[in-house]
C-alpha cells in the first residue's frame, strides 16, 4: 500500500528511468505521461490490463492517437 493525497488506494505506479544527466528528458516524459493518464478512457483500459505488455501497448496506442490529433 502507498499513501495518496486523497487517501484513496493507489491503482497505478509508473517508473521512469533516464540517464542521470538528462533531467529535462525525465520531465518531458513525466509531463507526457501525466497528460495521458488524465484521460478517463485510458485509465479504465490500464486498470483492465493483466500484464506489462498490455499496459505498454495501451500507452503506445493512446500516445499515437494523441499525436495524430
């Protein structure tokens, strides 16, 4: 269990790995991820994923869709 600002159970945890000397890259990734997971449809799909490959595929598909708009 992890604490949360709203005292609700934590449902999603993401780990971002970048080179130590590339903080800007990490911030860009975090900003993009934040924008993606603010979408309710995406979150519902992520909650239904049963493995890491499904999570990756959902995120990539959504990111591609956003980039096309």
